[in-house]
């Protein structure tokens, strides 16, 4: 361990990717980047990160914004619960912690949406706290180093992996609360997993810690980490009504468990053998949209979200009577602007319909 650490840290300092959130020690900036990167690739997250900070440069600015403005800035990144947690977290920090990220792991970890990973990442990088991180990259590296058949998705394995990560953080063996290398160490482990110890075809020949890797020594790298059984994909059917006027589309606010608060054209989930028109009319009626005619465009848009594969039938709506007024549930949105946070599916439907 005494020579493994300097080897990895030295490699990291020479090879680190120059990313915007690595040029700062501001815990707010680090927190934002960590939340964005949890389910988003670096290349996709970077412009969002820069735009988000330009719009909400401080925790106070984020806390003072409306949740709709925050969601609109997040639109297209997916996993919108992250944006809601950021907003709620910023409000709690302004209200209860003087507008700064608390450096105490227990206090920070009690904020909305802040789990153990986020605590370790933000406090080690922002404050030098000797706390571990564990994500898919770190778990893969640890599983291979130790040749341990541990998969992060299995709760019992995750507990063991956390224990391994904890023991490796600089300062941990002496029980230090902080260490100047703790943040770099965590990022180095994640960076190794992201760029060298990749899921398929890891570049062991240029790995800075190959000497300490048991799976490599045994020629069994491909077996680690074990792959837990994949969850089956569920096929769903949905119909949506597309109303367009003056370059705007009629959208309604989603409710329910997924993507709550985002905007999407009115629609309805369908059983596999069900006709779409009557339930779609009923869904429209419940929003006060009556006196319309609906025509199947024949367009089918496929969208995958978590383990659901949704086939969406696009129906064109036209008014036969008076248009409904915009309300808190129904607005005309410019699909190209960020004024309303549309779901990725809504954007796909508009793009498909516009050819
Ligand atoms: S030697 Fe290969 S398997 Fe082992 S940590 Fe390095 S890249 Fe990963």
C-alpha cells in the first residue's frame, strides 16, 4: 500500500484530464459536477455545468431560483430528480448552514439527495476530508486489484467494497480526519477506472498499479468484477397528442413517479392491444381539452428510460371548437427554448413530427 498510493497519485498528477470542475476547490462547484456526473458522461455534462454555473453562480443564487428555472437549465440531462435535490439542498444550506456546504459529513449527508458517495466526493475534494468514494469505476478497480468477486449492485458486496475503499484513503490508517491527498486519491481511483481500467479491454500494459493487481497477475482480469443478472426490459405503449400553433406545442406537467414536474405533450399509457383514440380523448378531457379531432400520424417514437422501452404513437390534434386557455397544468411551449423543461421524449416527438 505504501508504494501503491504514490504510484497512483503520481500517475494521476501527470495524466489528469483538465476538466472545469477540477480547476476549483469550491465545494458548491464540486457538488454540482458530482451530481451531474452521476448519470451523465463528461462530454455531455461539461456544457451543462458551465451554463448552470453561469446562471446560478452561488448556492444563494440557486436557492433563490424557482424550481422551474432550475429544471429548465437541466433539461436534456435526464434524471431530473438530481436537479430537484440540488435546488432543495441549496435552499437548506442557505436556510440552515449560512449558505455554505457543511464540512461535517453527518450534517452534509443529511441534506436532500446527498448520499455516501456525494459526501465522500465533495468533502474530500473540497475540504481534504479522509473519506472514501465508491462508484462503478472504483468498484471495478477494487474488484480487480483484490481479485474479489464483488459487484457494486449487490448490497452485501457494496458494503465490502465501501470497506475496501475506506481502508485505502490516505490518512485512514492513522484515523486522520483530513489528508491533503484524500481528494486527489479519490479522483485518481475514479480516473483510473474511467480511462485505463475500463470495463472491456482494460489497458493493463500502461496501468500505473499493475504490479499490485491480483487479477492481472492471475491472468483473470476479464472475470472481475462479476456481472449480476441484468434486469429485463419492460415494453410499454403510450399515445400522445401533438397540438402545434405558431411554432409552439401544447404541453402539460407530468405527475407520478417518473419525471414529475417536467413538461410533455398530453398523453396516456396504453395496454398492448388497446385502441389509442378513446383513452387519449379522455386524458385530454381531464385537462379541459375538448372539441378536438385526433388523427394518427403513423409516427412511432421509441424511447428508453431506465429499464422501460416505450413505443409512443403520435396523434395530431386540431381544434374543432375554442382553444383552451393556458393554465398551471397546460402551456404552449417553445420546444427550442429552455423556458420550459421538456422531457427528452417530448423533444423526440417534436423532432420526429417536424421531420
Ligand atoms: S492491471 Fe489491469 S485490471 Fe489491474 S487495475 Fe490495472 S488496468 Fe485494472
